[in-house]
């Protein structure tokens, strides 16, 4: 499966990337990166970065909706639609389609996130035309052959069986179910062993015709390509998709108030916990302050308070991190770590103490300054490959920002005052709102 | 690694051989103290990737102290004469940089990624901890808990990793590649400050290290910086690397069985002992890479068509691990569907391998594999980190820049006869270990690992 596995950044990972988007002191290094907003003859908009030093082209795109539009009882539908796009299209059978992908050496990836379908293409520039033609075919004319459906279904079920034994995934899936009990957003994007067998060809074909609407599309193109070719490629690849969707996008949803920690009992040497709080939307004026706060608490760096308290001082866990998840549906501060079953209770105690103390006192001035310095200084590190540039830019766009964000971001972080972070800490770090799910046999 | 999971190189990811016109500009020179420097130019954004590679890894762990190379890697983030404990990474973070480290059987590498104006600061820090590390008992004890936690979450908590660990210990009779680089738990638990200190003094020196700087720099910029930082470190004139024992000729196929209630599915894994990129004659590893791709590299491969398309398995693939000094391996993995017997998919795996050994591969298959590898090499060249790793690792294994650069052409010049020959030579039964990950009988499901038989 290796040719159809381009690294795509699902929403959460995009957020992680964005966390470290910031511009370094004074000179704005992103000026090296020229983002042009282009539009095709049919009016499809894209962000383009021309970069001719490596002979490859990367495309990343998102179509809003994704798994959050799965009908109840058919969880996993969007994921299976995405899987099926590369299982034969137009006149090309599954075997013929994959033989072409393989011969081109292209990376083609399509997947469903909770709030969008994500797509990615990387190919040598000399093979761009043929690669783009395959992507077009995949998006507009998937065959949904019964035989391939059955195979993809059995692969999905096998993946689910494996995932049921990955503590991280179980903890996070369970977390979403607890936090959003009555919405599609709380259901697993990959479906369940009960829902996947119910999905039939008609479901896939119908959902496909509704999911991929041009009005919900955002495209970023980066690499060894000129503007005219890029614009023509937009119409060629996406031009025949329907303009609008009949589906109604899910509105905003907030996590519900917590209950006692949920334990999924499994006989494992260590326990894994997912924890999270409602947070601020990326549009909120205080969001930059929240980014600074999150970095101070849970960047995973040795500077981070949780790393210091849980790993360095007590050796309780190998890694402890928090991240900001913010999409069109909700905004969260989520974190996770693993520790021995016997020490889970005390590790959770440390976590709560850290949050309470931070809410009360805020960070100290040196933590605050260091976080700002990191967030601004590390900006460029996510812009050093064509594929990363495309992913990072798509994340910025999906968040509702413009290319100006590249310049504005450092100013926003630099404008954050210690008092802002203290205020946000008081507002967000409410331990009574903490939803906690644990996999293992923890002693609490 | 200090912060990210220790990756068991199973099947994930493409292998790093390959070909394209986009070869980067690479230069090398050596400092008076014996430290080799490699500079890879990439001027797209003003960022640099700075790496130091030590030619020492878990294969040098003295008997009874498995895991010490990796443990020392963790401890390298503690104090030096100049820096307080943890100050190294804190400083990098404050420069807006990222850093981490990796230990393999052959190398221990440390890297930082920073804006180019901070290159000198980073070089000063890394040159300092090469010789001036200070370890105290308390920190060593706490960090030992961290590596034990790392082992629990990355190996013990993952049945497939456990199976692979058991198989490698059987694949290698004599070579230290058979010991896990993270260490055996009972030995890790006893690692001491003295063990780490002895290892450090013995192997950490400029004449056992390679500096790689990739990014927006030129060799002319790097040379004076390297001289002013690393150049001041005194070499270890008495440095002797222990001889690594060779493997005896393999004469018997072996089997390993792991029953683990935590595994979601049964898995069949097979390893064949082979040369690596560094240990085989030129072209051998390239042929093996093409072979693995054709048999199980993607959805067009023979294994995928015979097992997945025929609805016997959810996953079927092959992979060649080339990145090692003394030995590589060809690996196969099959995850059968629930109702399909493991013996059945193993029979088909054997049949596919037999066909390739008897009849070879087709020109069309070979062309497709070459084309895919050419593209993969360019994707890799898009990424400073991967470029720095390609060259750092290659030089650490004793290859010249020319040899590393020629891999691309060597892949393209392989013939169907080459592929058939390496299949016959290395996919021989007696070179293999077959591993089965099994679920317990229903009644006793959910327990941890129950039995390991060989």
C-alpha cells in the first residue's frame, strides 16, 4: 500500500503544526515564501507557491464535511468513500488504476477526517499531467466495484480490530464519545465493527456525490509549476465536481460537562489516559495567548511544565503532551500520556495540580518569554519541504485565515502579554471541566 | 530517541535507496582532530539541520548491559560543566529550534533544526557535550525510569514489536543485532551511572563522530565554525572499536510463536538474513530493494494481488531494511482475514517467493519498481532531515559521498537477472525466521504475552 500513503495532516496534526507557526525576530523569513492566490477559468481558487529547486509538485486539499456527515448507524461511510476513490475509476479497473499510480511513482492519498475529506498528491514535475489526470479520475469517476467494496470493508474491519488494541486510539476515541455523546462528531471517523458491515454500494455512491462539492474545497499547490499550468490543473482535476452539496454541515458543538474518569479495562502493563478541556476558537482574539499557554504546559519539550513535573522530576511517563484541536465544529485542549497502572492515580494528581496552579498563578515571566521565543523562532521549520509548505498553508486556510497570516502571525504572538495568558489560563484550565478517559487497569 | 517512540523498523515507510536528477550539492572535509564534516546545500529557506553522528550504537553495548548506548543518548541531555541539566534542549527551544536524538545498533545521532543565524550557538552546545557531560546518581536513576517507560510503551505494550524483537534474537546467532537496541528490560533496570560514563569516555570523541549540516549554508561558512567549536575537542587517540562477530552460515529455518491476548489480529511475519547497503557488494542492496518492492511494495505487488485482492488478507507486504552496517534483512508481513488460517497465507507467501526464485520477475514489474524508487528519492531530496540522514548514516557506515550518490544509478542499472539471482541467494529457507502472532483460545482472551516458543 505504500504508493497510496502520502503523509497527510489530519486536523489535529495540522493544529500541532500551526502551534509552532510563528515568525522570528525582526526580519520576516517567510518573505522567502511567496503565496499567490489564483483562480481557474471555472472559478476554483487555490493558493500557489512556485518553488523550482526540487523537481516535484505537491498538492493538498480539503473539502469541508467529512466524517461528521456520516448518517447515524453508518459511521465510517466517509472513510470508506475516501478509500474507494483509489480502487478503480473511469475505465481503469482497480488493478489498472493502481498500476498507473505505481508506474508514476506518485503519492496519492485520500482520507476522511472528522470535519473534512483530505487529499494529497506528490509527484515528479515531469509526471505531473498524468498524475493529475489520475487524481481527477479518482475524485470524479470512482467505480465502486462490488468486489473492491468487499475487500476494502474487510480491510477496514481488520484495522478496527487492531485499533481496538491500541491504547492511544481507544482512549482518544472514547474521549470523543464521552465529550460529544449525541453528535456525529463524537463518533469514530473510521466507523465501528457494527456500522462498517452495514455500508452498501448505494450509500457510497450517494455520499460521494454529495461530499465533494467545489464550494467546500480549498486547494494548495506547491512546487515546480507555473501559474498557468496550476490554474489549468485546477479545472482539470476539480472542475467537474458539483458546485454545491445538499448536505448540511454540522454546526458548532461544545463538549458536555464531565463525569468521573471513564476507565476502559484492559490487561496492559501500563495505562494510557486522554484528557481534555473546552478551549478557544482560532478566531478568538485570545487564541494566540492560548497557544502560548498550551506551549508552556504541554509542548512535550523539556521546557514544558508537564514534562518537567511528570517525566523529569518523577519519571512517571516517557512522553506527555497537550495540543489544541480547533476546527469548524469545536475547539479543544487535548492531552495524553501513559504510565504504569499503579502510578496513574498519582500522575493524574500531578496533572491536576499543574492545571490548578497555572489557572491560579499563570506562568512565570521566564516561561512566558521562552514560549513566545520558541513560537516565533520555530516558524520556518515547517516550511522547509514542498509537502510541508502545502500542508501548513492548507491548515492556515482551513482556519479561515489569508496568506497574510504568514506575516501577521509573529506580531500576534509578540503582542500577547503575560496578563493575557493569565486570563486565558483562568478561563480555560478548569479542572472541574476536565474529561478523562483511561485505558488499562489503573489504580486511581 | 529521547522524545519520540523508538521505531521498530518493520514495514512502515519507503526505503532509502533510489534515483533522480535532483541530487543535492554535497561536500565534505575533515578537521585536524579527525572529525569528518559533510555539508549539504539547500537554500530554499534560511533554516539549517545540524546533526552529529557517533559511530557507535547498541551493537557496542557490552554484554550484560544492553541498552546502554540508548540510555547514554538520554543522559546526553543532562548537565555539562557549562550547562545545567535539561539546559541543552531548553536553549534550543528558546532559539526557536527543535532537537532530538536517535540510537540504532550502529549509530547514535543528535540533531537540531534552527534558523541559520543560530548555527554557531548550536555547534557550541553540541561540541561541549561531546566531552564535558556530568552525570549525577539521582538524575541517572530518574532517567532510567524514563527508558523503562519507553520500553513499556513502545515494545512491551505492542505485541507486534515483541514478536519482532523475539524473531531478531533468533535471526542473529552471533551478531549483536540480535539484542534490542533499547535493551532487555532486566538489564536496563540495572544500568548505572558508571556504565554510562565508561561508554561515554570510550566512544564520544571527535575522531569517532561525523558532523552533517544541511540547509542554507555553504562549506565555506561551515568550515570556520566547525574549527572554532568541534575543532577544539581533543581526539581520543586510544579509540578502539570492538570487533563485531560475523554470523555463521545459516543452516536451519526457525520459527517463533507468540500468543498475546492484546493482539487484535493474528499476524505472520518473516525475516530473511541479507546484506545491507553497506555490507554487500555494490548493487546487491539495490537489487534486494527492487525485489522487495516487486514482491510486496505496493498494491500492484504479487503478494497484494494474491492475498489481499483474493480476500485472504487485509495486509500483505514486503520491505527491505538496508540501513545497517553489517547486515540487512528482507521482511514479509501478512495479516490474514479472520476466517483464514495462518497456514494458508503462509503457503501462498511461500509460493510467491518460490515463483520469483524459479521464474524471476518481468521487465514491466522491474520498470515500475525503478520508476517508483526514482520518485521516492526525489521526495526524500525535498526534505533536509532525510537528506542529512541519508548522508550521515552512509558516511557512518563507511561509505564515500560518491558511493552514496551513485545509489540512484545503481538502482536503474539492475536487470531482471540481478533480481532473480538475489532472490535465489537470499530468500533461501534456511536464512529465515518465521514469526506468528497468535490469539489465545477464546476462554482465556485478554491476558498479556503467554508463551514464547522457539
